[in-house]
């Protein structure tokens, strides 16, 4: 992998990740952009104890542009985009309309390929491995920023999810706090560790799922399963079999196998609802241990956390979505329309 860092016209950082070492990245951003100004702030809810990012500048962000005006495609002639060069393998840049900025963290965009009409599932194993390298590198770099406590790599796909740019891409949020979902996991870890005399909850869950009927896909170093208490109609958790706290902890064997397993998983998601259906909308979310202090979670350290990816869709059947209505949005109590065992069986049926 070759990494080349440069700056856009408004001062934002852009990084090329190339498969070939001889690629030269010297294109200059020719757009007449003023320096980016954001108004992001973090406000803490005193009753719930969670944090909300207030980012009113995002109201003006790019919204469903035509394909020939896509800001994530390479620049070509007089059509200037966020990527100054005429081609790229993987590129990462600071979001022009970030939810988090400055002392409130940082947001980045990750373009998986220059092909506007592709998706992650269309990548080759070599390309997918390069994306993994980019996620890992950004996790490492962002973790050293003084305002960052947790790094979250994720992909939203599909208009139903709320995606406003059709080009295959994901994002990275670098939060200045430990997110509520991760805090819940850490509390559960601490409670289980104390109750069992030191057993790791992630290890116990993984052992139980490996012995059960909800395994969807298993390799030598990775396993994917529908969790016992799945929240979403089709939800899969992907774990490395050797527990590590973050992407930096993966060994070469796990990195080599990841593209094979993950690409197969994504292709199965596209076949859940049968041929002729639009591509399945999904969210793919990497869960990594926070880099900040964990004193509030008694007896838990970073190495107790297990890196994993959660992949799920809001589509519950052909042409129908799972909406988060009163119980889910008002009380955070999910009601799943599909039995997890049935979802796992369907995901095994659509194997390549």
C-alpha cells in the first residue's frame, strides 16, 4: 500500500491509498473554495447521560446530485470534485459538512472505489483489503488526536438508510467521548466479569454462537452469525475468532481472510429478497474499543473489548421497511418481525 497525503483548496486533508507503489499523486484542487467553517458542538443530555452533536451547517450539504456531478468521482477536465486526481483506488478526506469538528472530534469520508456504479460487494479481494488497510490506518492516526476518544468506521448504503450520495463510500467518526452503545457493552462486560470471577463476556457469547444454529458463515479466522437477540430483520455480527480490541490488533492471517468472508456476506445480503429486487439497503458498523480512560467501567480494560462488525438492513421483506416507531424510537425497545434463526437460515440459503 502507498499512502499520499495532500490538502484540498479549503485546507481539508485528503489521503490517497494506492495498490501500486509507483502511483504519483500531485494533482491540485483547482476549485475556488473558501476555508471550511463549521459550527459543531456537543451537548450532554442531563437525564439520559448521552451526548448530542449540534451541527446546523449540515443543512446545506450536497443532496442527491446527478451522477455527472458526483463530488466523490474523480475530477475530469472542467468537472472538479472532492478528489483532484483523475483516478484513485481508495481515498479518504475530511468531510466538508462534518457532524464533529475541532474540539468536538472529526469526520472523514472513505471512497471505496472510483467506480460510481459499483458497491462494496463489487470490489475485488485486493480492493477490499486496501479498504481494510485504510480503516486501520485512519483508526491509528485519529486515535492520537487529543480530542478523540473513540473511532467509528461505518458504511451507510441505500436511499432508504438516508444516503444522499450514491457513490460507494463510507465514513469515519472520531468522537470526543465513548459512545452510549459502547458504554453499554463495557458495563455488561464489567458486570459479567465480576459475576463470573473473570470470564470475558464477548468470549462467552462467541462460544455460544459458534455452537448454535445462527452461524451464517465461518472461516478459519472469522465467524459471522445472527445474534440471539437481533434487533433488526436481517442482522449479522462478524467477529475475528481471536479477540482483539480494534482493527490495529488484527494479525496478517485475519487480514488476509477478511475480504473473502466480508465480500461473501455482502453478496448474500444482496440476494436475501430474491432477484429483481433493488440492492439491499444496509448499515455496516465497526465496533472498536475506546482509546480513552475506562475507569468508570470497574475492572475492564481495552483488551477485554472485542472488535466486531455489525451488518444489518432495515428492509424486513420485499418492498417493506422496518420503521423505528413508538417502542423503538420512544423507549429504545426493539420489536423484530423476523425470528433470528429464520434470518440465519435464509442467509445460508443464498450462499454463493
